[in-house]
């Protein structure tokens, strides 16, 4: 990405304006190495011109949504994906026989690699991966690993409650 000093920067802030690359502009993300502006949140970025996950889905369904509705549907999609990925933990835990922490980290890592780094940019729902600074990818990886650990904790607690309930019922 090409960065140049801001022409109207009379305050001396040292900020730079970015000239967008054609590819990046089509995906709605503006990044500049000199000021590391973070792209919009996934559910906001997805409403970008001509597409995004929300744009594609609403076009397929023939829906016309306002900006607030697009944001709500995007957030619902994001949360639904997280909830839908939860069973991956159970599969990894049972099939691999690994401990909960390892299985949780593998769950988060698989979501990050396959969806965040793979499917999302491949479908044009975000800018291409190289458009983002390394810190953005690292931040996303850490967030997905924490997600995997949270899924592991929830699954193990539910499993423990189910076992306790079975033992309680069998005593009667």
C-alpha cells in the first residue's frame, strides 16, 4: 500500500493518507503502514459495496436491509458461526483423546485458519490477508484461541453436570 503525507495535515499530526489499491478498495478495507488503521469490524465490513457475507445472503434471499439491520444480521452471522463451531471441540476431544486445553486450542486454531484466514478472504468478505498488518492476524489468532478455551470450559462443565445428573438419578 502506498502512503503519502496528508496534504491538509496543517496540524502536524504526522498522520498519513493511504491511496487504496484496487483490490483492497473493492473489499472495503483501508490500511496504511504508517498509521495502522484497523479495518472495520467483520460484520460492518461485510456490508461493503457489492457484497460481503451479509450482502450476498440478503441478495440471495431478495431482502433489502438498512444499515442497522445489516449490522445486526452480520453480528448474528458471526455469533452463529461461533456457536456452530463449538461441536468441533467435542469431536476433537473424543477422536483425539487429548486433554481439554489442547482440544480447545485446536478448536480455536482450526476456526482461525479455516474461516478467518481462509474462507473469509477467499469469498471476498474481507480484504485479502496481506492487506492487514501482522498485528491484526496475531490479535485474531489470540482471540480465536481464547474462544477455543472458552468452548472447552463450557463443554467440560456441561459434561460434568450431565455426569453428576446421571449419578444422582441412578441412586434413586
